[in-house]
């Protein structure tokens, strides 16, 4: 459904109840408008997959006092994909545990090619507000088994002023975590936080995106290492690796803490801004440094492509 919008909640409920075998629902710029806020409610026994995308042609109110509700009364729902802009305030109400969840955050409709720098320039007050919202969204899907997050989500999440005191949030069911990341201190700190609250994660999938921000520091994981952390992690995959210092620090953190880690697979990206010999030298130096990192697991296989 594209651009589906009505102004009566009861009509919306009647529409979905008239689709008794509906299993997959993809929406773009669709909602129910009520008193200057948007409410998207789906009541369906058959629904298994739901996708909600906020279209740039149909922006929601940016009033912090207005909450835009996404309510899913779907006991058999398995997968939930949500793509939205950062500024509107959402409330997620989901009635059942989920197999898969994916959050894609965009700063605004004008910046199609967002990068870490655009988030870095946000005022501190806005960063704190948005970060609390990201924690709220995570809390709404805390029973999920497989989760994917965009780089913008990670960058904002890292700005939560009370990240160290947010340990009451736990992803006990989470087994697979897929993250698209910018190589920044904030992203690495957000990743360490997610791993610290996901005690049963077994597989971690990472994909690097280039960033001109440099210097992640050596204390980005301070306070986020907990007893039993990464005690079930067996597989790590890093795609589009550059062979940079930030990637080395993140992988070193995993190698030093994952006691049952079995395999690390790294796919290097092709860089056109470095001469071929320089690129080969950079990759080879990265391999040597990574192999020299002490590991918590006694049997790790590291594979490079």
C-alpha cells in the first residue's frame, strides 16, 4: 500500500479485518490521521510480515509532544521492518515476540546520501532526545531473535547520556545481529553496548561504510564489558573491510572477549583511492596485526577474502 491514508481508526480496523488470510503487508507513506498525529494500527490474526516506511512525500509531525503510534495486534507476526525519519516521535506497540526486526533510520528527506558527519553536527540536546527514542524502540522488540540496524541508528544510539545505566534492557532471545556501521567511536560504542545486553548472541554480521571521521580512541568500550558477555558468540563476519585501525580495534575486542568463537570471516573492499601496491600493503599489515591479537577462544579460524 502506497500513500494509503484515512481519518478514521474504525475504518482502518474494518479494512484489515476484511483480509482474513493476509500474511504480508508492505506500507509506504500510509497512516491514519487523528488529531494532528498519525496512528497505524493493524489487527490481524494471519499477518506474518509487516513493513512500514515513512515516505519523504508524507512526512509526519516533528512536534516532540506528539506521538505517532504504530500498533500491531498480530499474534502470528514474525518479521517487522521499519524505515523512518529521525525527528518524529514514534510509539511501537507489538503484541508478540518476533523472529526478525530491522530498523532503518534517516535524518531527513533532503539528505539522500547520509554519512557520519551529518549526525556528528547535530546539537547535543537533539542527540540526547533521539538516543532515548532509539532505546525505546529497542525496548519494544526486546524478544526478537534476529535484528538488523542501520548506521544512523547506531550513531544516534551511542549518544544516549545514560547508556551505562541502560543495562536493564536485555535481548535474551537475540541470536543473530546484523549491523551496517560507520567506522566512528560512536558506532563502536553502540555495538559494544548491544553486545553487552545480548548474552545469547551466536552470530554477528558487520558491514563497514567509509567515514572521514577518524580516531575512535581506546576507551569506547569502557564500562560496557559484563560477566558472561559474548559467551555464546561463535561466528563473526565483516564485509567491505578497509583494513583500518577502527576495524582492528573492534575485531580485537571480539577476539579478546568471545570464549567460544570459532570463525571470523573478513571480506576486504576494493579501494580506488589508493595505489594498488599501497592497498596490498595496508591489507597485509592488517592481517599481521589481527593474527597477533591474543584470543579468549583456543580454536579460532580467521579467513580473509
